[in-house]
């Protein structure tokens, strides 16, 4: 038995556990973001006119929910992939797709959320968060949770590129 084999084995197990924990955290963050956004709604009335704001009234928020749901399902599926599987090379590519998907959906939802909070004087759109603060707080919470998931997926992507593809050619052949 090689003297470093138990240390190398322990290091592999530690890396695998850390990766699994990060993937579980990313999946949980994206799941939370989707749930919070889907449940965001508030009814109010202005000048006697009653209306309800909901996430599904905005295509960017719908895209946000779909993207976070896809990231959640993907995150949970990858948890069951064996550590020695050749599919990990595919996981690197899918991590790129999920990271870009989360980034674009977060950006779109953040832009709409900013218009809701601050309005747009050039277009004549008034801010609505003063009238529907609960709704805006839920959207903000969903955005924060999605951003946490995005950061974790970005870290996982960088780690996967380093370990699976070895771009710096650090592994000995």
C-alpha cells in the first residue's frame, strides 16, 4: 500500500462531500427562489381601483421561476451521479448552461424589480413598491436567494473546470 494512498483517499472523500454540500445548497437556494417568487402576490387599491400584482403578470418573473426550477431539478439529479462516472465531463458543460441560465434570469428579474421599485421617468412608469410592499419584499427575497444559488453554481463551475478538465494541466500523467 502506498503511504499517501489513505491521505489521498481522504482528500477525495472530503472534496466529494464539499461538492455535494455545495450542490445541495445551490439546489436549495434555487428552489427557495422559485417558491418565494411563485407565492409573491398582493392585492391593493389605488384611487378606488383594486388590482392584484403577481409574479405571472411579468414574463421576466415567469422566466426567473422556470430557470430556477430547472436549476433545482438539475442540482438534485447531479447529487445522484457516481463520483467515478464519465458523465462528470457532461456535468461541466451543463454547469455552464445552468450558470448562464441563472445569470440571465436573475438579470431580467432584477431589471423588472428595479423598475417596480424606482419606476422609469423616461417611460412615465411610476414605482409600485410603495403600494405593494409585501410583494416587492418577496420579489427581493427571491432575487437574493437566486443570487446565492448563482454564486454557488459559479463556484461549482470553476471547481469542476479545475478538477474534471484540468485546464492548467496540473495532474501528472
